[in-house]
C-alpha cells in the first residue's frame, strides 16, 4: 500500500497524517516533568541495588552455613554406620567361629557313635541282637540329630542377634535422633 493511499484514508476519517504527529508531540510535551533530578534517581537506585545485593549475600551465606551443617551430620552418620558395620563383622566372625566349633564337635560325636555302633554290631551274636543294636543306634542318632539341630538353630539365632545388634543400635542413633 502506498503512502498516499494511507494518507487518503486518514483524511477521509477527518484527520491528516500531520495532525497525528502533532497530537503525539503535544502528549509528550504535556507529560509531567520528573520530580527528582537524575543524580538523585541514580543515587536512590544505587542504594537500592546495594541493599538487594546485601540481602542476596546474606541469604547465600545462610544457605552455605546450612549446607555445611548438613554435610557435617551426614559425615557423622556415615562414620557411625561404618563403626556399626565393623562391629557387626566382628560379632559375625566370632559367631561363625562358634558354629564351626559346634560343627566340628558334632562330626566328632558322630564318628564316635559310628565306631561304637560298629563295635556293638560286631559283638552281636544273633539276628535279634543285630536288630536291637541297629534300632538303638538309629533311635540315638535321631535324638542326637534333633538336639544338634536345636543347638545349631540357637547358635544361628544368637549369631544373628549379635551381628545385627551394632547395626540396629547405629540405625536407632542415626535415625532416632533425626526423627
């Protein structure tokens, strides 16, 4: 569209292009002058910027202090957890030693019982004596096995309790204090 056709359209509406420019210039001239001098405005803006900068710096320092405190708590909890795990390993090691000793004693008792059985079997003279020796041996072995199973279960339970006690204590200290 050409300039002349725009101008024509404006003239048709009762205004000319020069009238529009004159109106815009008058509205700028009619605007109130700033009440403060530019130096005062700059000084006020500088003071406000310094105040905002100081507030941001204080907030950043507070956040840093909180992060450092949280890091200290995490490091302390990690140290406690490490100590708890070390104590658990020591307790488990001693418990495993107890179970190994018990297993050795069970094997020795079983070997002794087998030797006694073969000795009694060799001295049996009749078939009813052999059946009686065999029956007695099986009854004793069954009773011994039941007793040994209960002892192993008790040792395993004690081992579990001793092994997990340090971990449970650490957990209670760490998360009990936080809760």
